[in-house]
């Protein structure tokens, strides 16, 4: 099968298209999926540039997110049949197991039926960001109806679905963006307040919006100094959830401690990295619930640009350039 591979970490130029052996079903509960599209995520560019979690396995095929059609099922598969359209987040962390390829083998426990209302491209863009936003807001942040939430970078991949999930919980949403076009985009998604972070004091804007109290929950999708800068905008006994590892060289947690802020870390890849089957199965159930929301027109997935599989290098270059609205997807013919 054709796949995008690399052997040595580096710039996007290390990615190349190559014929490699097709994966085969090894367990009775596994499903062979002919992929139609693969989502491109920041984790892909990080693994490409710094090395995968399994450096001894080579060549490496990136891509956690995939959408396609079931081609073969194992003898023990009960929930899927040949011809089913599915989407999932699985593999892509090292070795020849990612979705930047024509075929993938996935255990049925980690699959979900593709939303009928979404194209394969839209479905492939969805899994990682949906699970990340869902776990961050609902599981880590315990978001409740009527609460106020700050979502950093609301026009981004995680941010744009987080806005929608927060609104579905009947929360009030404030988000940060860089320009008018993105402001229009996030307002269409339901954001109640929009802050242009480049020319405004984000904390002052939020305190004004919350009558001086601060938000109940701040969701950090940016990391770096942004993580620390948000703390004064969180109410006493509020929550701060981040999807990046805080850098102690960029700030300290004194203000968070004084405000009794509960800090949570979110890495949706943990179940896959640690082999936690039950938790990864729960993530597939999140996708099932999100599929229902999509088909009821309550949740939208925005794809800003697509590339053919063989142009994965260009997709990585665009993502690393920053300021992407929504998601980037590889189309697989």
C-alpha cells in the first residue's frame, strides 16, 4: 500500500511517499479499514521533528485520526460489517501504524460509525480534537450549565469544537482570536465574547465580562506564557485545564495557589500510550456521542484546507506556520 513514511526525525522534507506492506488483521476483534482521509494534528509535526514514541520501529507512519470504509472484519467482530463507514483515533505514534496510508487495522473497540452528515474529510478531522475538547471541558473541567468559560484560540482545531461543546452544556463562552475573520468564525459557532489577544489585555477583558469575578474554567490550548497569563482571569476556586505541559521557566503558580485554582492536565493520547483499553474504548464512545450531535446539526467540524496524501509535506508546513482555522486533512484516493 502507499503510505507517507519517514525514518529520521527532521523538517517536513523527511516525509516521503512509499509502498510498504499492507497491515493485516492479527486478532479476531480487529477491523481492516480502507482509509479515505487522515487528519493532520500538531502531535504529528512534533513526532516528525523530534522523534516518535517508538524510535526502534521503522519506517514511521504518522496519523492518529482516520476515516474510511470497513474492508475486512475479524472473526470475532460484532459491531461492524464490511462496507461500514467509520472514523477513529488510533495509532500514528511510531512504527507502520498510522493513518497517513491507504489501509489501517483497528480493534473494533476503538472505532465509531462515521456521522452520516459528515464527509470522510470532515470525519477524519474530528476524532482527536473532539476527544480532547470533550475530556478537557466535561471530564477535567467539570463544566456546568450557566458557568463562564475562557477558551484560548477558539478558531483552532481544538478550540472551535470546544466552543460548541461548551455551548451545548449551556455555558457562556469567551474566546481569544487574532483577527476579524476568526472573530466572525467563532461568533458563528456560538462564542458570547471575543477578545483580540494581540491588542487587548485579555485578563482585563475577562474581568470586565465577568463583573470582576473571573471565569469558572479556563481552557488553555496554546501553552507557554498563555497558561500562566490566564490565571488572574480565573475565579477563586475555579479550574484551569491545559493540553500542553506547563513550562516552569515561563512563570509560577503562586497566583493559582492564592486563588485555590484547580489545575488539570489533558493528554487524550494517554490511553493509547499506556495500553488502557477501557479508557480508549470510552474515547470511542465519546466519538459515538459526537457523531449523534453532528447528525442532529448541533456540532460542526471545520476543515480549512485539504491536501492529497502525497503532499503531506506541504500540510505539515502549513500547520507549523501557525494561524490555521479549524483543521487540515489529507485526502486518500
